[in-house]
């Protein structure tokens, strides 16, 4: 008995998605952990955010949970595949015809759009009525590691995965741009959980690129949920008054400086 051509196409697409998502996660989580947390742990010791390191058992649990997330990402990816097959996603091919300048612009827009989507869905998942079902797994990593990047409950993984088909329905975006977007996402995500402050500070001890979230920024979210919901950029937390009050002081300390307070008389 053979599968119908449609079913075969879906199965093949799911397996392809799975191999991309899995290799992207595994490659970056392992690379960031190996380079930052193992090989450079001595030269970076002063930039370590916590006194302790996550236990091996935590890393294994995070990796196993992330495999489930990757499977959910691949399954939700079939929605975009279906929409394109039935002609409801003309934007993907249209975006390619617009050339590289639209490619760059759509990548920037997609990252900005995802940052807003993440801030608000993440903040909603911290509502006590949603937290248990959506977001508890991620916060079981009180002291996170690069492997925490995809350590999600099933519902959180579905919400995160839904962004790509929603975005592609609204904005003409080619598949190569989606690939670059995912690459940027996993790099920022694994580094944000690595436990060492890697972002540079200026002379006053503030983040040199203040509009970006730093490792300290997200690490504080794991230490004290209720602050710092942002993913790539710090502006949503600043606009909404949810930036941790000690964020800049902690960042300065992690980068080996003391914050120069402008108000000091
Ligand atoms: Zn959270
Ligand atoms: Zn996190």
C-alpha cells in the first residue's frame, strides 16, 4: 500500500523542516555552550552572571524538551506549506520578484515584527491564568543555559511557531528571508541564555548598543519574572515600564564597570 502523492509531499516537507529546525537548534546551542560556557569560561569568568552553573541534568532536560519544540515548529510549518499549495500565500513568490532590496527590508521588518509579537505574547503568558499551561517549562530553567532556547511547553511552542505563517500572510516574505530570520533568531536566543555578558559597554558602563537586549537583560527575566519581557530589542520594556529597575547597574557590573550615574551631584 502506498501513500497518496499529497500525503507523501506533506511527510517529506515535515521531515525537511524537522532536519533544518533540529540542526539549527542543536548546532547553535552546542556551539554557544561549548565555546562560551566551556572553552572560554576562564577568560570570561568576570562576565559570568551567576555564581553557579546549570547542572548537566538540566541541560539534558532542556535539550529533550527542545526536540519536542522542534517537532511542533515543523508541524506548524505545514500550515504555511498548505497555504502556499492552495494559493493563499502568493507573497512568498511575489517577494522574490521584488529583488534583494525588498529582501533586506522584509528581513528587518520581520525581526521588528517578531520582537513585538514576542514581547506581547510573552507578557500575556506571564498572566497567572496562562503561565502554568504556556510558560512554566521555560522558567523551570531558573539559571538558564544555551539549551534553554527552545525549552518550551507545547502551547508556548505553538504560539512561537505561529508567528511565521501569520507574518507571511500579512507581509510578502520569501522563504530565503524566513531562513535568515530563523538564523538570527537562534543566534540571539542561544546567546541570550548563555549566562555570560558578551555585549560591549560604553565608557559609562551602559550597553554600547542600548537598543539591543543583552544577556543580563534576559538572565534577569529568568531570575525575577515580571521584568524584561523583550527578545531582541530593549524598547518595548522601556516604553511599557517593564525594564528591571536594576538592569543597567547589573549590566555594568557584569561588564566589569561601575555605572556612571548622570544624576550624581
Ligand atoms: Zn518568561
Ligand atoms: Zn528565556
